[in-house]
């Protein structure tokens, strides 16, 4: 049973019962001196302490403090981001859309991004990993759209990183997989060293050419899906390092959005992944109109009725798994690319476009190769289930794309980000405090935006990719569909 299948079953049963830390290198400037005071707009709902004036530190001071993990849960964004960074209504974004896909690494998707003129840090052409007999296995173009799922639990990822050698991808995947395999020939470790090209994932390459990406965006923790998604929703996994429900959830971004009076919806394809941190509240959220079907996104977008924060959740629970839109292997990634293209197109055509920002990322790398060593991270809190897992290192790099009229064209950010950087942007826009120490020390991705001269005020036509029917048929045959 996959992690998403387990989530599906548990949510169904419940329903029946009722350190982003480095200096950013941004180009933002400000005439405000250090110590300038940011005062939230008057009349904002929420606790009084959320509406108090905040002295803004110099950018360099804020950066060094984040590096030192000096900020704590409850810190307001204006107190941690630097004086040049905007806050609240100074940020010309009224609609934030967040899509988290599944289990692809940065190098796996962007290895050949230089062929379209976008220069990012990808693995050298001679990058190899040893196989079980010590023979080097080189990176290579993928020969299948539906390879068997690769190993990505905590132990496997620890070996993949191997103290910074990044040489465990073949070994951990030799005969190892996390989904049923239709044939032993499909579980060779070499599959972890494969990459896709523009011909395979044209939407991703188009977005990189026309908008912004980041090549120092890491999963929040070096383990599997549920803990990493929890960081997007709550800036912590509540001590969990495996695909288990946390038993001590105290607050999530959904709680804080409600306290602030910010409108939000979770558009789900199938059962929602927000159940990882909000299982007991799904019924209430559904009744309140926060939890809706993914089909409503295009309707709301066309009618100008998107909420201020919209999470869009791809399908990761239906059968057959290779047809999922979340791109989690063995899913045929072109299905997810088509799904994403339709979401982006709906936003770009909507009345919301002029003041919108969409963030696209992947929960974790899924066991696929990447050459960059994950750096140290700020622990979110004092919760941990295993003594050796204290959440002081990021997970392996994953794709990160920003789609917005304000997103710089063909821009590659080299600033250090993780899933809580997206949270910090939401918190900065709506003047919401940090949920944990992790997002308190996270920097929002300011450098990808040009708020003064929007490069994509007139959005380019989004090419919605079609699924290669021949390759789809081959995968169906391989999986006995």
C-alpha cells in the first residue's frame, strides 16, 4: 500500500465517523532605514499582537539572524525579512495559488534546462553513482514514462546523501521499490539516474523560460511525503519522520488564515492531502466551503471568485496509479504536466492574473538523483519521534517554479528556500506570525519578483501538453491495464 493509498483509507474512515537561512542575493532595495517601523493596515482581524507595529532590521542583519536560527515561533515577517522587503498590502498580490506535486528531484527534471537558454546548477555530465559492485552508473535520458517507484524513506535518503557524497541513488534502488513492480527488470538501481528533457516535459521547460525557478530549493526534511507536506501546511512535521499521522497538531496555516479572516480553499482531486495535519477538521472545512472539488478551480478562476489563498491538490489516490496527476512514480508524468497546464492556464486567463502568484513545487525528490548536498536547517521545534532525527538538515533538492505577472522571465534564483519559504510569503502578505521556528527563519522568495515592472503583465499563452498516447499505451500494457 502506498503512502497516498494509506492516507486515502484513513481519511475515508474518518469521514465515515464524522532553515531557509542563507542570505538571498535579492535585488530588492528600499529607502527605508533599518529600524523603520511597519504598521499593519488598521482594522485587520486577529489577535492584537498580530497588529502591533514592527521594527524592521537591516537586510544583512536579518540574513545573518536567519542563518543563526535566531528567530522563533510567533515572529512577524516584518521582523525577520529585512527592511527592503514588502509586507502586507505593500505586496501587490491578492491571489496566491500553491501546487505541490510528488517525488521528482531538481536534476531529474532540469538536467538539460540549459538547452533552452536557462542556466541552472545541474549535475555535471560525468556525474555517476556506483552500483552494488562498485561500477559507475552515469546519468542518462529516461527511456520510460512509467518507471517503478524509487526508494525515498528516511534510511534510503540518508544513504543517498551519504554524508555529502550524494552517491547512494543506485545502491538504494537496486531491487528496491515502494510500489508494486510488474517485472524485476524494472527495479534496477540505474533508473534513479535518469532524467527527462524538453521533449518529455515541455511545460516545465516553457515555464522555466518564461517565468522563474529556483535551484537551491530543498525539501524541508530528508524523508518521505507526509512529513514534507506537513511543513507546507504547518512549518513542522510535529516530530514525525515517517508517513504517520501526528498526534499533537496544535496549529496549521489553515487555522491562522481563519484567524486573520483570509479566504482560502483547498481544491482537491480525490481525497485531500491536507488531511495529514487536519484529519479531524476535514468535515468542518468541507461544511464551511473551504474544501472543494478541483473542478471548481477553473470555474472560480473564470468568474473572478478565487480565494486569497488557493491550494490545488493533484490526484494521488485513484486507480490505476500510473494515471495519477501528482507525477509520483510510477505515474506517467505527462498526465501531471497536462493537469498543471490546465490550472496555470485557468489562472492566466482569469481576472485574478494581474495580482496573482502561483508557487509550484514537489514534496520530496522521490529517490531520484541530485548532485547538491542538502545544507543544515533550523529545527522547527523540540518535537521528534526518533533521537537521531532532529530535523536539522533539509531534504534533497526539488523543482520550484513561480508563475506570476511579477515573476522574472527565465530567472534562476540561487537563494536557499524550502517549503516554509512559501508559507513565509503567505504570512508576509497577510501579516501572519511564524507557526514554528522553521518558518520564522525562512526567507520568502522575494528575488524572483519584480513588483515595479511586471515582466508578464500580459501572460504568454500556456501550452497545455498532450499525453503521448503511444507511451501511455506502452505503460498500460506494462502494468497490465
